[in-house]
C-alpha cells in the first residue's frame, strides 16, 4: 500500500535532525509562553478574575483583546499583554519610515540599520507596555471600565489599590512583555515560523475550546452548526484569497561583460491581492483600544463621566453602528497604507531600472512607477474590503442573532490560515533544500 506523500514528508521532517530540533525548540518556547499566560500578577483577586473572565465571553472590546492573549488578559497574568505591544510598535515603526528620513535611511543600510530599527522598536514596546498595563490597572479596578461594554461590573481585580501595588503590577506586566518579545525573537531566529505570528496563533487556538463552548450554550445546536459550516466556507475563501496574486512580467535586457552574456531573460513580480492582512486589523483595533484605556483616568464626574459614557457606548460595543463604521474604515485605511509601505512602487521601479529591466509595453522610470501604483490600488481595494468584511462578520451576528461571541470567524480564521500557511512554507523550503518534494505541491 502506497504511503501518501504528505505522510512521507512529515516523516522526513521528523527524521531530519536540524529541522526536528527547530520544531522541538518552537514547541518548548510555546510551552514556556503558555505557562506565563497562567501566572497571575501579585495583588490580583482570583475570585474577581473568574467573574471578569465570564463577562469577557459576552463580548465587548475585552473579548477581542482577550483573543490575542489566550485569556491571559482578563487574568492580569504576567504575560497578559502578550505580543500585542511588540506588534503595535513594529507597525508604528514601519509607518514612521514614510515620514522620518532617518528611519528610511536605516532601512536601506542593510543588517546594521535593521538592528537600529529593532532597538527602537524594543524601546517603543516597553513604552506601550507601561501605558497599556497602567490603563488596564485603572480599568480593572473600576469593574472593567468601558472595555467590557455596557455597565461596569461590580468586581475589583485590585482590592488593595495603591500606588506601590499599581507600580508592582505595571512593572510585572511590562517585564512579561519584554520576555514575550524575547521569546518571539528566539522562535524567529532558532525555530520554525515568524515568532510574533506563532505566539498569536497559539493564543487564538488556545481560546477556541472555551469560546466554542460559550457559543454553543448561548446559540444552541442549530445556530452553532450553521456558524461552524459558515466558518469552514470562509476558511476556504481566505485560503483562496491568500494564494491570489497578480504576476507582473519583467524582461531584462542582455548585457555583455567580457566574454559572458547576462540578462535576456523574463521573470515576474508577484503582487498579492491583499498585503495588509491581519496587520491592518490589529492596528485598527489598537487605535480603538487606546481611547478606552485613556478614558479610565478621566474624572468620574462632570465632563469625564460623559466622555466615558460615550466611549463605552460607541467604542466598546461591537454591535454599535459607530463602532462598525469606524472599525471598518480604519481597516481599509490601514490596509491601503500598509500595502504602499510593503510594496513601494517608486522603489520597485528604481530597482527594475538599475538592473536593466523593464515591463513590456511600459517605459522605465516614472511610467513604470505609475503603472505599478495603478495595479497596487486596483488589487488593494477588493482585498481591503474583503478583510474588513471578515473582521466585521462577528458584529453582524451580534446585531441580528444576539450572539455575544463568534470565535470561529473574523480575525481568528485570518490568523490561523496566514500563520499556518507561512509555517508550512518554511518547513517546505527546508525539505526542498534536502531534495524532498515538500508539503505544498
């Protein structure tokens, strides 16, 4: 009986010592990360943690943020902030490259400049972790603030709310964020996959059983079965969209150097339908997340109370029309912005010109840049609309079916598909180096 190719390749991946060690190292880092997700910060009331975790399953912004921490955020765990500050900092640095010439210069310097950008990213991660942990301490002391949506809970995670206690919690969670950042970099350097993406993937998968059980209890079997089938359909669609690309042909002119002839061949530039992906969703959620944290330090009377009430009603309720419109608009905006950063038409046209290439029918220089920009815009628009639709899908069911939590759609599927495909590609490339066929055919 013939053994399927995928099983043979899986066996080959296990037998190859270097690849096996990378996989085992990644699994070890994941285990250490999940351990930190279950160690609660000192001074936190465990009974209140359980009440807050139950409330988080009913929706609100806290349910979305809890998705990226694998449930560690509502526990105020050591790794409660997860990898989100690091991701947000990385996105901010990439956006600042457009407006800060020094950052753009570092990017073009190669490995030395990349080390400088990485160091700036780390410092910004620490600053964001301090801000977020301080805001969470104030929010969870006030029953969740506006993060849960609706009226604040009658729970207090920090009964002994004093300056030394808050400083200890902020220091613990910030140190935890630094450790998570280090673990992510270790996976990237010595493991399999991109470290930040792998840790987010682990958090998303870890929360699915609990969230699925909550969905079943609130929706019942018929709605649950329909939503699972719908999620499988969207899973196939996301894989299809992720694999879609526009191939732009490029021809290189022949050059004679000495007795050798270079060039004279044709290749193509692959342009994905969507370059923003999860990055646009994460950054849009972060923009909506900061006003909620900042509002918790406003006065509880007068104008501060009115501002907190408006933010809690409109920005912490996924079924609110303002939330849906603003969230969708931010996703589309950041998708366009990030796509133009990751694929710079001016830089691409300049590289093609310097290498002696040209796009058939298009003159080198500015016409090539304009041609690439037009293609990028036409590809990004449907991709951004698709990503926004996937991200807002839970809000539609929340509004029409009164379902508080829909864990099998939106950002969950996007992260699961994108990270799984990228990890399989890395394993596949390792197998191809050793003359194996690989998983992807």
